C-alpha cells in the first residue's frame, strides 16, 4: 500500500510538472505572438488614436521594494491593459504571481538578455518596452539611515541612464515617469540621454513628485481633523529636502500657528527620512511611493484617454530659473499639455523658495553634467 501511494504521488507530481510545462509553452507562444503583433502596429497606431485602444505600462525595476507593490496596483487598475515588468532579477516570478489576479490586464516579466559575444542589444528590455505607452522607472538602490537622496546619485544615475537609453530605442514616443532618486538629477539625466538619441520631447518626460503631495495631504488632514481625500495641497520645487515646498497657505480653512506651519513644512520636506529611520536600515519609503507612483500613472492614462487631469509633476519649465521644476501640470493625450502659473506665494513660502532655488539648480546641473562628462 505504501509503495502504491508513492507511485501515485510520483505520477501525480509528473502530471503537474507536465501541465505546467504545457501552460508555460502556450503562454510563451502567446506572449511572443502579442509582442510581434504589437511591434508591427506600433509605427502606424498610437495609443491615443482611439479612446478604446489598449494601454501598455512598463515598470522598470518591477522586482524591487517599490516596483512590486507598484506593479500590483497597476495590475488592479482598469486603465491598464498590458503590464510589462522588467528587472535584473525576479521578474518572471513577479509576473507569474500577478498573472493569477483576475483582472483584464495581461502580465509579462522580462530579464536582461544573457551576456553574449559578439555583444548584442538587451532583448529582454526591448520586449518590455516595445509598444509601451507609459514607462515608470522606480529602479535603483534604496536609501539607508544617514543617506540623502544625493548619496544615491552615482549608482542610480547609471541605472537611469541605461534604462532611458532603452526607452529611446524601443519606445521613443512613450511617456517616461521617473521615480528613481534623486529625481532632481535623474530627470535631467533622462532628458540629456533622450536628446543624444534625437527623441527628447519635454511633454513626455516627468519626474514623479506625487508622494510629496500625498504626505502634505495626510499631514494637513491629521492636523486639522479632516478626511485626507478632501485635501489637495499644491507642492512645488523639486523632490528632495528643502527643494520640496508645500503651499499650505492655499489650503482653504486650514489654521496653523507659526510653529505648526514650520513643523508640518519640514515634515513634508523630510518625510522620507522619517520612514528610513523607522525601518532602521531595512529600506526606505516603498509602499507609499508605490501608491503615489500608481496614482500618478493612472492619472496620466486617464488624461491620454481624454479626461481632464491636473497634478503636480517635475517637468521642463520656464516658471523659474531652474530648467526643471515641480508645479501643477495639466496632462492631455500627448502627455504634458500645460505648465500652470505658480501664483502668489506667502511671505513664509517665499522665504523657502529663495532657499530652495539655488540648491535645485545645482542638483539639476549635476544630472546634466553626468551625461555630458
């Protein structure tokens, strides 16, 4: 009886293994077919040619602390029809896991092509990016206690440069949303890379600063006893420390003492440090950043389908002396449609603005110099 059970178990496992092999083979064929079809029509049919067109979102860095929850939220979104996950490790598993969630979007996971000789281009990145309408880049190393966003520069700058080179080759018309820190420098890096490839379009390159807005909304709501969904704080400047400037003077009905205003402003500017310290070396703000990145991405997709969307973003701008600046931006079918005026700042906000601008310009120039060194 014992031997019979062992034989049955062995046969059962063999059948499962065979079934998985068949399913994987069929899935691979389906993905390859879809990839070829998408590549064939890309040059003749843009996303916004019709409001019912499929939307492909590529997440680069999809196996990381931000990338996994971000990919999960994108998989759940009715705005996403095809989700493409890319990272240097783990993405087939992430994609397989996500593919079991019963939503309409298909899911694929790609890894870099193996190193070969003669050298050839990265087929995994090509597959992830071809036909993408929106590319979200959270790839990079996280902050640890004592590190600033600027400390991440040397590592993350090279990562962003490489990935944006792929975007320039394989999806030059996609909207690129940069999450990788330091955003004040990585967005200019992306711009310079795209310029070198002759495909730079300022309407299609954005730095995601939505987490600053989320934090500001949360902190105001908590201080005033409000529901955060009823709060929408405008946050301008950049996405690091004192370059983050929340305009609390524009929040109707909010009342702060001078001490409270200073405390909530600084907490918004350095909210990331609060999370890094609380995680005690185990990471940085990943879940809240994933949520903010998802909200930004979904809003971009809604705008591409024709909805009116205005949200803060770090974009090429002539509002200040800084080449890039975060402010309220109107999005449309082709990305950035209009960078809205800043309006009047309070005396308190003007003081922070004057401190922020030289630092922001310095961080932007660091990104430009990295590519052109």
